[in-house]
C-alpha cells in the first residue's frame, strides 16, 4: 500500500511531465502537494485514504475529488488551472 507522500510524489512527477506550465512542490514527508501557475494563487492537493482519491484542499473546491490515479488527477487539474488548453 502506498503512503500519502508516495501518491502525492507520483502526482508531482506526472504534473511535471504533462503540465510544464504548472509548478508542483512537495516538501519532504509532506501530505500536501502545492500546485501553481504564474500569476495565480497556489492550490493544494491531498491524497484521501478514505476516498482512495486525490482531492483539492481548501478554497472553493475543497474536498472535490480529482481522480483515483495520478493521470486522472492531472487531467482534472489541467481543466481547473489551465482551462484554455
């Protein structure tokens, strides 16, 4: 079973690979992934063991699921943060 950190680190890698317009930062042993794009407020993603999915943390989308795997989450993050692409 993967830890929260491992799930978030996998998502960070996928964001770097598929969404170079975004910056993703995960502090060592953190359980919160920081995602941002230039000129926009930083957003936060967590892994919910209860839901078995990535979720937005805080803000207007708090608790909204992004997907059960990293690629699903990348697509949802893209729709939210880069809607014109």
